[in-house]
C-alpha cells in the first residue's frame, strides 16, 4: 500500500529541523533510550505502533507529525472536516 501525503516535502522540511522527531526515528529503528526526553516519554507508550517509511515516522497507518507542523496539520484537518471534504 502506498502512502500519499498532500504536502510530503513540507512534512520532511518540518521533520528536518525537529530534534525530537529525529530522536523518535532513531528509537523506532533501534532501541528506546532509558533517559528519554519529554517527547519520547509521550511517544513511548505507542512504540509498538510506530514504524518508519521513507524517512517519515508512522503510527499504524497515520503520519507522526513533527511539532513544528502540528498546528498547521490540525488547522488543515479541521478545515477539511468543516468543508465536508
């Protein structure tokens, strides 16, 4: 199954500057650190649902959004819901 993202490059750009996001990617691909950051403590309970596809973190089939894009992603999702799209 192919994953299609509306603004794939925008997500990659936000992820590139997000240290927490890179920490999550590394943990998913190797092992979870014992002394985790605040973001890692939030994500750790979901670790069995996380995977990495083409350099992006996924939770089940959903994209794990970098912190710098979360407000934009929420606004976009709410716009789609309200427009009936």
